[in-house]
C-alpha cells in the first residue's frame, strides 16, 4: 500500500478514539502509519457502558448539546492524528440525537479521508446520513456487520436492503466483518466468518473486506501466576485460518483486530470516574500477549512497575529498543530501575501510568502486526 488514500490498507485496527490510542497512532513510524487504516470508534460521553451493535431502548445521554460537542471534538482529534491518511469512523455510541449526526456528517469534503460507518442495526436516518456524507466527500463508507452467531440468509437480506438504501451515494463501500471478542480456542469464529463472506461477498463490489476480532483479555488472567501472564492471540489465528485454509474465500481479506486492548475498549464513557489501584503493562509477541499486573499507587509502586517491565524486556519475544517507540519506552522504563539508573546509554524514564502503558502497548502492537503482514509472501 502506498500513501495514496484510495489504496487498500494492510491492517485495520479497531481503536477507541481516546488519547491513548490516538497518541499511539500519531507516535507510530511513518512506514507503519502508511500501511494502517484504523477503524476509530467514538466512545460514549456519559452514562453507562454500552455494547457495540446493540441499540439502547432510549437515548442515554442527557445533554444533546454536550454530546454534539463531544463528537465534534473527537472527530477533530481523529483528523489531526490521521494527517491526511484514510480511516473509518464509527459513531455508534453517540447517535442518540439527530444533532449529533448533523455534527458528525456536515456538508462538504474534508482534507482527511474519513469514512463514516453504518450497519444493518442502525436507524434508517443514520444509514442515509452516512451515505450522504460519503457522497459529498467522495471517500466512501464502511458497512460494519457484527457476527454474534452463525450468519444466515436473513443477515444477507438485511445487508442487501441496506445497500439498496445507500445506493444513491454511488461511492466505494467497505465490508467490515466484526467477530468481537474471541478469547477461546473453541469459538467457531472461522466458521462464522467464512459463512458471512460467502453470503455477503457476492452482494456488492466491495472496495475493502476486513475481518476483525479481539483476543486481548478483558480481565487479567489471575490463574497464570507471576511475574507475567500470557494470553493467546486467537484473532491472529482466525485470520490465518481464513486466508491460508483449505476453504479460503475468493476475495482478499484484510486483517483486523482491536490493537493491544480488549474488544469492549470503546464502550466505556469518557467521563467515567475512578481509577483502579492496578493496571496492566502489555506486550505483543508473534502469537501471544505478555501481561504484567502493576500497581498504580503506593510508596514503592514505581520500583515494582520497573521490575515487571524488566521481565518483559528480558522475555524471549522482546524485539529490542530500536523496533518502535513502544519498545523504546519499555526499555527506558526498565533501565530507570536498574542499578546506577542508566543501562546501555539509555537514561531511566518515569514509570508511566495506565494511559502511557496502553499507548505504549498500541504503538508496539501496530508495528509488530505491520511487520508480520509485510513478511507474508
């Protein structure tokens, strides 16, 4: 993929439009950014946690004006970090009020090729608003289909109806098949994805077809013990089974995941208060996530964090400080607690906090996935 906004991405991470993920994309190397087209999800402004793909019975945000401002601020942040490169934007969690849609899909093309996202579970007004925005901008739009069971002809008919409704836009359309959380080796995700591709692939000349899944654990796997836990990357396995298996689909399928975070990471409101006394430093290897449960407070918490980060830096799958800004931060953090405070010419850094750990995790994860995909024949 070149930096031409119309070209197909190598990798599509579904990321919440929060400072940690936005900063991670912005800090990624140009060669990584050029091959990655994120699927940004705008998180709720307030209220309870939501669930992607499930509409609430009634609007949950009590302040439509604040909601529209939240959406506009978030879209501006996405445009800034994208820097003219393409991305999809899903506003599912902030579609409570018509005013929010108007703020999101204003008239006229933007300088950054942002592609609105719709789906079969969205209101007809949202579907046509997305199509109109895509018509005005010329950047196209995404159809996000959540697979929570084995799909059948009813799903095919609903997608066909949606395609008919948005056909007036005469713009490129992308198929985003989302399997959500897949953290069990017995999950029939590959079967669901193959069935969905067989049903939906022939409906349209899709510009891009993406299969997304997330295997980062939502809760820390306590039973793994110390010092590091390990979680398998089933999302990576699913995509390989799809594209390399005996019954692989005829169309090209782009790999997608949820970065170095769990699949519900965009469902939590931005104004949710409180903080846990524990956080997680994470690292992506070829087949697993390495996880270190670290304290966020206490008189000796910085030393405890650095000691566990050193376990990651010394792990067999660590790629070295030169690989990405994520590895550099981990290496520098580990050096900060080493004897003498300086190791291999790297001055010790702070021990960070939850936002820094998550941003660091995303940075190294994006770089690792792009390298692995570029190495494929």
